[in-house]
C-alpha cells in the first residue's frame, strides 16, 4: 500500500479499469457509481464503497470523474447539491467532452474553490498501468505536479499539454479521426470484399500487407503539412481521387452502401475545385483548414 488515496466517480468500463489499476498500484481507492453492483465488485477487489458522490468527494482530496460525458457529471452535481463541496478538492475528469462543456466545467470548478487537472484517456482500460497506457492532461503546473504520482500509476509517461484545459479534448478527438476513419474504412472494405465473394481470411492477409505502409505514410504526411511541402509527390491527389472513384464504382456495382464513398468523393471534388489535383495528398490539408 502506498500513501496515495483517490476517489473514483463512475465505474463503467473505463472508471472500473482506473479504480482497479490504482488498487493494483497500492493506492487506497474509494468508489461511487450510480448502479451499486459496480461499486460492490470493486469493493471485492479492495476499494472502499461510497454511498453518495458527496462521500466520494469528502473521502479524498483527489477525485477522478469518469462518466459518459460532462452532462452526466453536471447532472450528478445538481441532483446531489455538490456545488459548494469542491473547496480544497482536486477534480480530475477523465471523461469525454466538447470544448464548451470542458471549458464551462473548468470555470465552474475554479469558481467553487476546486483545483482541476483535466484529461483524456487514449487507451483501453486494460492498457492502464502498462507501457501502452496513455493519458493526455492539462492544468496548472502545480496541480499537475501534485497529481503526478496518481497519473503515473495509470500511465507512466502521461502527456502534459499545458494549462489550456481544452487541449486534451482537442488532441484526443483529432487522434480519434485517424483511428475512427481507418477502422470504419476496414469495416467498409470488408463489406465490399464480402459482397464480391472474397474470403475474409484472404482479405485479412492482404490488409496486413497494404496496411504496412500506413505508419510510415502518416509520418510523411504530417511532416509534409508541417513543412509546407505539398508539391513533391509519388501519387497526386488526382491519382488518389481516381482510385477512390474506382472504389465507389465497384461498391455501386456490388450494391454495398455508398455513404462512406460519397463522403470521400466530396473531399476529392473539393480538392479539384481548389486546383490541388497535381499536388501531394498532404495538400488536402487546405480542404480541411478552418474557414476553407
Ligand atoms: N472504454 C474505453 O475503452 C474508453 C477509452 C477512452 C476513453 N473512454 C472515456 O471514458 C469515459 C467513460 O467511458 P466508459 O467506457 O467507462 O463508459 P461506460 O462503460 O458506458 O460507463 C459510463 C459511466 O457513466 C455513468 N453514467 C452515465 N450517465 C450517468 C448519469 N446521468 N448519472 C450518473 N452516472 C452516469 C454510468 O453509470 P451506470 O453504471 O450507473 O450506468 C457509468 O459509470 C467516456 O467519456 C469515454 O469516452 C473510454
């Protein structure tokens, strides 16, 4: 047992994973959840039960909040009259939010005398406490420093994004575009392969080969955008666009849903309108830029 003590509010898949990881690291953990069964499960693993969210706030100076969204947390605060209970407490929301809800929450906690370290978890619950654990955090240097021992138990190399509370949300959502689109792309590719009578074992084998270029290509694209180098290319936007047009035509022939291809088609049409056809794929950054 180490000297650290933390409360965890919200014991869904992620909150329970956080509580369990902290317990395994030797931390004293008090837990509250709307459905009591999840509290009892954690108590059987060594946590202390809290009968109310107020108990959880009063039990420890550091309180991790891991709920579906900030609206759920706001509903808990209002239903339990918690507004005046934050003085002296450090709230650590590891909950997905919008820029507005994150900022409103930060203002609310600070106006009510609390300290805040806002964050986003960038891994599965089972990665916490292992070398693949990943946490993006923001807060004032002194608050992040006091939270450091707790954060380290979850992700040894947690990332400090500075004082702007919105940064973890922005970075985590930007990264989710990448993960989300490639995973949705795989599911869409499976639908096309299946509709065309390709075995999924064969599809799987080849997707691994084709996918091998992705990590290198991602870095090349990011560097090209950062350096403004979008002229040099091995495959122009036009070539990529023609390739995606062919995908759409085949998907249409096979009768799969075209909703994904239609979105991709719009991106390339927009690039063509802007005269980017001869440039590298990195030039699509111009299509996505704010106000474009
Ligand atoms: N799971 C992951 O792999 C993962 C990865 C990265 C980030 N995250 C983030 O972690 C957060 C939690 O995700 P999760 O996977 O743990 O979700 P989850 O399994 O669906 O759990 C949601 C939690 O929120 C509680 N909740 C929702 N609405 C509530 C309300 N109105 N009042 C009280 N409690 C309420 C639920 O309580 P009940 O148990 O009573 O329903 C439960 O504890 C989310 O913001 C998610 O984006 C999750």
